[in-house]
C-alpha cells in the first residue's frame, strides 16, 4: 500500500514522524528494499526548520508545501505579513501545484487542514479519478473544535470538509461523541488512541541553557494560546506566592497571545525572580531540558481533546496538575492531580498540594510512569490505522 501522509504546516510533526515510522516499520528495515505491493509511506509537509526534530526512519519526507514563504520567513518574521504570504502560497499550491504523487497513493491521510478555503481545493483535486483510480481519503480529527476555537476565520468551513473523507480518525470517545453531535456518520468515525511521544534528548548545551531550580519548579510548556489557561495559572501562582509558598514557575514555548500584561502583573507583585522564561519556538532538546529540570508540569486548559504536550511529558515521571477536560477528565485521580477548569481557587489549592507535599508529588510521579506503560505503543496505533485505511479503501471503491 502507498500511503501519503499530509500535514502542510507540520502542526503535529512529532505525531506525524512517530506514526509514519511505525507504519514503515511494518514493512521492514528499508523502504527501497521492500517487495512490490508492500506499504510505502511519504510524509508531505513544509521545509524543515531548526526547531524541527523529524528524522525520517524508513519513510520518505517531501517538503512539498510553503517552500517560498518559508524562505521569506526570516525577512518577514512571524507576524501578519508571514501569515498572509503562507495563505497566498497555500491557495496557489492547492489550486495549481502538482499533486500527482499524492493522487497516485492508495491512501491520502491528512493530519491537519490548515486553511479550509484552500484545503477544499486540494481535497477536491485529490478526489478526482486518474486512470479510473481514486485514493482513499482519511483525516485525523485531533480536536473536535478546529484549532481549539482560537483561529477565527482560519477554521471557517472545517466542518463541511469532514464530509469529503472516506474515514475519520479520532483519539477518544469524547471526540467521537462531539463528531456525532455535529452530524458525522458513525460508520466514518474510528478511534485510534494517541500513544505517548518522546522528545529528542537534550544535549549538555541545552541543559546548561536552562538554569537548575533553586526551589520546586512548576513548568508550563508548549505554545501559549488562550484555551490553555495561562492567565489562570498566573493568577494561581501570584496567589500562592503572596501566601508565602516557595516555588518557581518556568514558561517554555512560543506565545500566540499577548502575555506581556500577565508577566507584568508578576513583576508588579514583586515575584519576577520566581519566573524562568524561555519564550519562542524551542527545539525538542531544549524542551527536554526544561522537562528534566521541572518538578511539576501543569496543564490548566480551558478545553482540549487530546494533548500532545501531556503525552510528550509522560515518560519524565513528574507530578502533573491538569484540569478535568478532554482526555484529562478520564485520567485516574490517584495518578494525576485534577481540578475543574476555569476554577482559580481549585487550581491554586491543587498546585499548593503538589508544591508543598513532596511525598504526594513523588507518588504522582510514579503514577505517571505507570500510566505511560498502560497507554500503548506506536505499533498499536499503526496497526489500528492500517485497519482504518482498509475500511476507507473499501468505501472509496464503492463510490
């Protein structure tokens, strides 16, 4: 089977890489030595950046998308001009670029649909028959609300696109239920649990760049967006510091919202020395260094379906504090400290327990290790995904 994995902006690069490698592992040690008719996997994304850690193992990588805008990224920065350049290039590519290699695949598996206006053009072209053959179209719905509801016009039209696919993959029952509520047919929805992920390991230089903690350290890492509740965390931390609780807050990741007023509040309250800031697109090894340094990892999200950050943090065995939303709501509260979303008082109290009770913190850390062991492997996800491909191919052939 020829598999075209598509993630134009590499929104879930670590997931893509892990799944492609697992799918290719079914095939044998080297793609170019496979017998005719076996699975061959190609991941179509953008040109690699210095912060990417994708190293294709037994599958091919094709930097098909955003070649021009990525070359302009250094000059344009990360603001509106760069986003406009990306949108224009993607529209042109979706309408005019050669899609023959993708169209020749048996399955086109789209991980993310970054711009529905252009995505519709691309999907429609892929669905046109060439020589009487159509690829099966599969899409992974990573979250029931496109871009977690934070993207505005960028997500307009996303729901209508879902009807174009032969099969949809979701990571759990909550997302499946949300999709059913939106009118998706049950027979199109297939659950493939999201396995834990491992970041590239930190070098000595990466570890040296992250200061060692002087007191218990709580870490918030990954992109900073409104749905992740960073403002709630800042309120909770200020309250705890004012109550005399001695700890640090490390923030590691790229803000996609204005966090300057929140950081100014910490400084105005006299606790700037308790902040460890590493803001921007960070490499996986740099994030690994932060996770190694942390004592507690916090996810104060307002809403979420599945969390790549959480699944990347499991193997560190650190105590975790999260809100009861999405995948977190189904976790064993003996293993992870949970509190209601949007509840500053509960978040403050739960953080206090994790910071001040070292014995409890150690128990939660051990619980996280046990939870990771029970969450399955990428080989399991690959096997389930291949089953979905077969179902999608049968459905496509009947059209």
